[in-house]
């Protein structure tokens, strides 16, 4: 490895060591979504699968499952389901301090373009997922 590459690699390593892990106080004052997935069901607070879309003809419910890191203490977040650009469901959820608080909501599938948003207590979007719900898995040819 050339000297310059060794120096750069050493510099990055040194910077990482200098930065170190986040302090307890930094994590304590944090709220963020660790994961946000779509699933066809939730069992024992865990998603059974991960999907990219749903179909009205086969899915009885559409679930959104999130893991939220909450170092702020008890707060209320909001899960919003947006259908074709309009607010479909607005569900406030009070969560306690946790390194991975599990939250899930569901709807009965309706065909269209969808977005799920997780909002913080200040209504700032923490995470979002866009997807479609199809009327059927079979596309007609015209």
C-alpha cells in the first residue's frame, strides 16, 4: 500500500478513535426510528415478513412496524397513513424510554399510492415509507 494510502487510512482510524462512541447524554437526548418496515402480520410484537407492496385481493391487513430509539423519556409520536396524497389515519402513540420501542399500526388495504410517516413530538418526520396497494396481483391487458 502506498505511503499516502497508509497515512489516509491511519488518519481515518485516528479520527474514529478520537470521535469514539456517543456519550450517554447524547444518546439520552435522542429520538429516532431504527427500522420501519411493511409486513402482512405482526405476532408477539414482531413482523412476520417484509413486503414492498400489498394486494387487496390477498392481504386482509397492511401493517407498518417500527422500532424507535427513545432517549427522551415518555413522549408521544404519531403514525400517519397517507392515501393518494390525503391523510387516511393519524394515530398518536405514547412511548416510553427504550433502545428499541416497537410500534405497529394496520389498515384494511385499499388500492392506491400510500405513504406511512412516523412523526416526532414536534411533528417533524422521523421516517417514511412509500408503497402501493394493488387492487389485484393479476394485471388486466387492454
